[in-house]
C-alpha cells in the first residue's frame, strides 16, 4: 500500500507510473466518484469483499489521468486494472467477482452471455445512471482510515 501512496504522489512523472505500477499486481478499480450508482457499488464491494485486496481510484483524479491509456479515458465505464491488464464494462464487473465473498460467485455464470450482449446492457445502464441515481458534488470519502488508505489520490478529490 505504501507503494501505491508513493506512486500517487508522483503522477506527474508518467514514466514512473508506467514502469513501476504498470508491472505491479496491485488491483485497482477506477470509477466515477461523483456518480451515486458508482459510489453505491464501491461501498458494496467494500462491504462484501473476501479480503482487502482491491484499491480504488476516481477517474477524474490526477493519478488516473497519468495511469490510464488515452483510449480508456473516453469510455463511460468502470475500469479494472488486474494482473497487468485493463478491463472495462461488463468484463470489469465480472472480473471483480473473485474479490467478493463466495455467495456472489454464482454471478460468474454471466460469462456465458456473449460479451457484446453484456456490454449493450452495461451501456444502456451507464448512459442513464446519472439520470436514474443522481450525482454528487464530491466523491465518496470513506470514514475508516484503513479503507481510506486504499483510495489512490483521494486527497485530490476533496
């Protein structure tokens, strides 16, 4: 975790982000911190994870700006960085399931649905998420210090 904090302080140096963190196996979930629905799912993950392995970062943070490839910045999706790869849309959601308690593993069956169909449903919801669930003026700020430490670049969102 100290590695993450050190990396977030050096987001202006893209070579640092690319060479150090890109090779790490630290899973990071990037989400829209101002979206109520996205914040609900972040809190859901925090309450239902097997162990505290995931780290979180808001898409509008300076760290995300430096870390994410330019083609990922225009996608209306959560983005999951795990095992050295980026996952978006329904693939990101399904790749999150192994981090959750066993009861949620049954949702892995959604892998049987073709990715194109899963992503159409994801896009339908993503396009309407702000209208349906609203937005916040500020990003979700965890009250627990141990949880807060897992949020990369959180200080830039306050």
